[in-house]
C-alpha cells in the first residue's frame, strides 16, 4: 500500500469490530517478560511494526521470544542481569518507545549497544532521555541535532558502564510529561545503587508503573511523583501471563469516524480503559460527541471496556492542561472532531506534538486547510473553526506519520468527493488492518500501490 483513495461516505458506518492490542502495553510486556525469571505468556500481541521492533531487540539480547500462535508469545526471560551484548545494531524502526525505553534499560549494562531507526525516528530528540540518564552515570552518545545546539538524535550508542561502576540514585523533575522518559528512567532504576525519584508536571500514561507493581517491584506513586527504592529487593521478577487489551488510540479513530458520518454507530470491543489513556474519550464527551463506555473488568491491573461511538451534534471546546498528556497521541484525530463541531475549538499545551513522528501541529494545520477547514497554527496547538458543510476533497501527504494518515482518511469520509492520501505504508506501524476495518464498517476505500 502506498496511497489510498477515500470516497465520500453516503451511508452510516455500522458494526462491531476489534482493534489491535495496545502497543504501549505490548512494548512493556515484552521488556519485562525478557527480564523475568522463567517463562511468561503474552496473549493478544499486536504485530504492528513498533512492537515487532521491540521483540526483535529483546531476541538480539538473549531473550527467547517464541510465536506459539498468532498473537500469543511465549517469552523465556534472562533475569534482570542476564542480557547479552547484541551482535548487531538494534533497529528500532519508527518506534520512539522502543528506542527510549531501551536506552534506559541499556544504560545500566556492561556492554555497548547501538540503537538505530528509520529516517523519521532519526530526527527525533533524545536528550530528554539521555540527559537525566547521564546524570546518574550512564554513557550515552548520539548524533548532534542539525538545528538545536546541545540536542542529540539517533543513532545512539549506549554503554558500557565503566568497570566497577553502577548507576547512582537520581531525583529528576521532568519539564515534560512523558511516559517514555518516565519509563526509561524507571527501567534504569531497577539496576541503580540508590533510589530513583521521578516527577512530572501532569500524570502521563502509567503502564510501566502498573506492570512493575504487579511484578513486585518496590515502587511508590504519590500524585505525579514515582519513587523506586531497590534497597532490600531481590532483583527477581516472576514470570507472568497477560492478555493485552485493545489499543485505545486505535479505537479513537473508529469512534471519531462514527461521529463524523451521520447515522453511524460503531462498537469496539475489549479496549484498554486506563484513565491515563482515555483523554480523547473525555474530549469527545466535552464536545457532545456520541460515546458510550461499558466497563468489562481488568487484565493485569489494566481496566478494559467496550466503547461505542455514534453520530451526535458537537460543539467547539478548549483542550489544554492535564488533559493533553492523556490524549497526546490522539490530538490529530481530535482535530477531526473539531473540524465537524459547531464553533471554535482551541488546542493548547500540546507543544510535545512538534517532536512526534512528524511536527503534528504543522502537519495537521496543512491537512485541515487542504480539506477546507479554517485553522490557525499556534506554537503549542491549533485554533480550528468547525463546519457542518461537506469538506473539500483533498490530496494530502502523511509525511510518514501513521496518525496523520489515519486522521486524513477519517476527514475524507466527510468530503464532497474522493480524496487521496499519499504515503500510507506507515499505517502498519500501529493499525495494520485499519483500511480493512473501515471497509468492514461500510467505507469505500481504494488502495493504490
């Protein structure tokens, strides 16, 4: 798949569909299973390219990751101190999560590793992780950023620690709310001599903390501060079993599509409902969008729900503050809601979007304008004027960003004629069956290679 042509949606989208499992939880399940004692079972694993990058990296360092059947992995861990030096570069593909979490894990090892990524990942800033890790003694080198003095980008060379050295304790007050930064520092804290304290402005997704708690890691959370004190801890984590819930980020595109197309009703089953991940659903409710969430229990400390989206009149709102970190990956698709809401939607405090797979603020402004939506780009967000008129058919470029590609496809459903989205191979990063899923709900989409 290279380009897709999305036709105007003349009939409602209707049906119940699954989504890929949560890739954020998938990354962490693989990492911790690889560090556990014994054999862990991971079910519902997503084969999106990001998760595959993490699986390949852990295999390269000695974990035995076996595909028992589709979606079921059996992982024989090495124990906390059993990782081996990889024989080649660890290719993180497009996955910032893989690279940043591995940087934290590898910073404590006695061997050298080199982390590489694709063209998009190779432009993303890494000092937010390397900086605090260096403060506790880690050896991390990167390529200089072409525009920002003092910043580094991949490839990263991590380790080894000097002979006889350990990572020291660390108290870090992060200027950004980032689950990737938090997770990298907590992973390094498993090996540190001394306590790790991490504080962030607002609470970011907490999958790492939940899994650490479940595995008996001595972790304490108070508000937006996490404390990891390994003194007196055996350093051993037991093997575990986990059924990974559906990805709330993937579900968001289908919920919004149902609200964009009049008369639609779409249900997504077994979706992760962790409150640090459901910011988009809260934004949708504030806008008056049609959404129902029915709890379905828990899996390994992660709440699960059935989520239904249906078309309803929407109004513009202000999106900012603590809600943004809980919806940071879904802000592009929130822009699609804003485009179809009555009045003005203002998005603030989202400057983190500037350093994602693309500059998502600039890219979304370009996409919205291509579809005839009036918007203003802000340093930390967007001002979007919604419209109930059919959107202008557009030809847009994803810029290699899977969330931009999928958001563009959803907007195209409300256009007055066929729209073309170029460079759509990136969709496989997180939602390989996205086009097929929309088709199953009644959308008309042509794929051109």
